[in-house]
C-alpha cells in the first residue's frame, strides 16, 4: 500500500531538520540586555575588536607554516588555502605577496597607521586579486559565526506614535550594526573602558566612535523623556550577536563602478526615503533616511571596491574621508563614524592612470599598494589546474600525465624575464625557481636572479587563458577519450592568433617559441619515463646494482672480484663501472670520488644498522635504470613500434611496458600507446640522424 504523501514529506523534513545545529543557531542569535553585554565584555574584551583586528585574528586563527626558500624565511598562512570551503578559492604560489598583505593587517590591528589606508591589490588580469578579496569576505563571515570571532550590536525596543495618535511597540535595529559601547557617552567612556578591560589580559578596548544619526536621535529622544536618566534609557536596549553576511548586507559590502550616468554617491552613504518624509515631516529626520549605502552596511566588517580606480571623482571624496578619518557624510547628516576594512583592486593600466592624474594625488597618498603578480613557480601553477581539472570533475575524459604540467610550464615561461647573466636558458631558470638544483648554481644565484627581474610576474599569460584552452581540449572530439599534452599545447598556440591582450607580433612570436621549448622539454620527460618503465625489472636492477657495488668495493679497497661463473679472482670490471657512471655524467676525473662517496654512504647506513638500497640514492638509481634501459631497448625494439607489423615477442614485451606505464605513472590504454609511439618515433629519428 502506498504511504500517504503527508507522512513521506514529513519523513524527509525530519531527516533534513536533523542536520541543523540547534545549539549553534541559539548561540549565534543570542540576545540580552546592555548589562548582560557589559558582563561579556568584562569576561572577553576581544568582542570589541576593530574590523582590522578581527580580520588579522581571523587569518591567524587558521594557523601558519614557516619555511625557508633560498635562504629567505617565508610564512604560508593556511587561511589562504581556503580550508573552510574545501579549497575552492585556494591561492597558490603567492606567499610573499600574502605576507605583505598580512603585515598591513597586523600594523593596522596595532594602530600603527595602515588602518587609515585603502589596501590596493594591484596586478595583471587573472592574478588572484578578486579571489583574495572574496576569501577575506568569506572568511570574515565564517569567523563571525565562531565563539572566537563573536561580535555584537544592538536594537532599540521603543514605543512609536502613529499618525492617528495610537502607540505601538517597535524594535529598531541599529542600521549600521554599531558596537554597543557607543551607547556610553563619550565623556564617561574612557573610565568605563579602563574598568571593563581586564588588565591581566593585556588587551586595550578600542574606541571606535559615536552613535550613528538614527541611534543618536532615539537616544536623545529617550534621554529627554527620562529627564537625563541614562540607566532608564538602557532598558530600551537589546544587545544581540552580529553575524556578518554579504548576502544579507550585514558587515560586508561590495561596490562596483557602473556607467557614469547611472553612478550616484548615495550608493555609498545612503539616501533619503521619500515615502517616509510625509510620516516624519522632514527629510532631515534620520527616521526618513535609509542608512543602507555600502559604507553603512559594511560597518564592523569589510568593503570591497571592484576596479576601484574606475570610480568617478564624486565617489573619491567619500572614499578619502572613510579612509583617513574613518567617517562618512550622509546627505543632510553630520559626519558619521565607521569601522571597516577598505580593500580595492585594480589592474596595471588603471594604476598608471592614477599615477599620472594629479587630481588623484590624495588617493595615492592614502593607499597601500600590494603587488599581486602571476605565479613564477611551476609546481604552484600546476596546483591551479589540478584543482579545476581533477578526475572527479572530468566526465568520460582522461587527462594524460604531464598535460597540465606542460600547460603550466608554458604559462610560467611567458611571465619570466630572460636571465641577464649566468648563461642560463629560460627553461633552466624556471627549474631553478621550482627548487631544482643545477650544477654551479647556488641559492645566492637564485636570489640574484629574482632581484634583477623587477617586473617578473607582472606580465605574461593569465591562468584563465590556459584554463580556457584546457577546456577546449576536453570538449574536443579528438583524442579517443584522452587529452594529451600536444592537444592542449596546440590549443594554446591556436588561441594566440586571437588573444586580445597580446600587444605586438613580436610578443606573439616569442610565446610560440616558448611552446617549442615546452615540447622539447616534454620529449625529455616522456623519454625518461618510458626508459624507466622499460627498465623497471626490479630483479635485473638489483642484480646490476649488486654487481656494481661488488666492483667498486674491490676497486676502492684495491682488491679483486671473484667471478661467480669461473670462480677465478679478477680485476674490478672498469668497463661495467664506467658504463653506469657515464649515464649520470660522472667524468673520468671524478670517478674515484663518486665510488668512495657510495662506499661511505653504505658504511654510514651499516653503522646505523640499516641495509643499503639503491632506491635511497637518487643518482645511482637513475644511473642503473638508464644502463638497464640501454641493455634492453634493442631486445624490445621500441623503434619498431612505428612499423606497421610488430612480431609477437616484441608485442608481448611492449604490453608489459604499457602495463607498467598504466600502473606506475597514471597512463590509460590510449595515452600509454600514444606515448610509446611518440618515444619510438624519437628513437627512430635519432637512428636516422646517425
């Protein structure tokens, strides 16, 4: 029998309702008297923090990691990995820029002057400026819901008289979500704050100004009614927990410039409510005014100015006052105190206009500019694309290994400046920046490279362009369900013809040449990978390693080696040792040093009670793999893959290699066949040249 509809619906409602945190909701909607609030302040003075202090504490609440990069101590703030929202807006590779930003917040939190500045995020398109602003807004919303991030505001519980003389009870929330301590008259406030603050906590309660015009009107009205009895006035105050929310326009504002004809500065500071003028009789009555401009509603939190330098000059005056004096001037009302973080962002052409515009001198003087460049470290750039194109987001498509890496490599190369010295290629510079060591290059050299490239990261290709071309490759009909690096690189090259931000043909030509460098690098990577797959016979490598160790042990100790077949003692096999050492460019003059280094390493492990394993020595491991590959490649006849007919024995060996590529390196059936064909063609070309 079919279950009644009501019961089914009720069942689902109950299941959904069970997900609610009722206690959390109750805590976030706490309400009490002004006396109750003063008790909270006495217990935890940090509920009175300024907006800058709250943002700084919010960032620190997620923790930080210190690390050394090229002899420089850096800090990675976990907040910018977007932990509360699953990393959707995580920022990679910009630790230095984010350190500078957090230092501005730290200085402002301590009242050293930067709290009177506009924080201007400046950089090329697609460099994460908007993402940083979005993260700060999201983070502040989430932080205000936690016990550590709690803040409070108040509402008036008063009686109003209607036009017909009838009285009615009305609850009027403070339109600017003010700090309740503003209710303490200024002449008493210093003493009250000193008594409330717990001296042992070492926290000084800040004074963020006076009541807004609407609350001041009600306060004065009640003081008149009670003949100056402040205590009775406070009985009309209900303090409540304040949860910041951009969607509800509480404590978080966003302002975006519009067409000049449609812009109005009242969008920032509020406007007259003409419907209420008839009720209250005057347009200068605060009850007939909507304190709902972006500056008003963002009080206690943060306001973001999108493309701030596109603002009309009329908005500039409001911005200057809000920045330096922390005051705004609503129409027909006195200057009103605000407490909020002002963050703007802009691109380079707009900033150059600012520098050349003498009318903007006051804004320049009140601005702290934080450069947000493109990423210059390959591994960090790759993380952007791995986040957007990880396996669970791609339906029916496999992305071949190194596809995202090669796209990222090209993107980073377009942003790097050509090295002025050191006889370096741009690809080598990219590898140094990425933490790879190159012969004769020290950390000091890398620091020097960074210092000489002042504009690095401020020009080049945006990650958005690369993402668009990866998307094109994913929806393409080519590739039999698998997207490989060449498909993406071809899309990147084809798109250069219509790229709107490429300013010259020389620049377009340079970007094409960098694609050639990336393809060359990809050849080296897959050749090495296929070589390792071919030589992945663990038993063969172990035997080869044991043979090599026996020979270098005899060589360094001036002994002979026993031939396991004949039983005779013979001189160490110099030909075998050199055939392995040459694979990793150990010169004849350095062979003794290398052999002693290996023996000392084995001896040190033995002292610790550990057994030597070739995998623990990266250079020796690579040399053994390359030697084994050289010994086996002719038996596999890899170059014959390009032929139309492959014999059964070779095919079986090739199938083994393909399975290793699939199992160990992340290839699929399609791209493992493609990469073997590609590497076979490279060897075929090499043989043809010979």
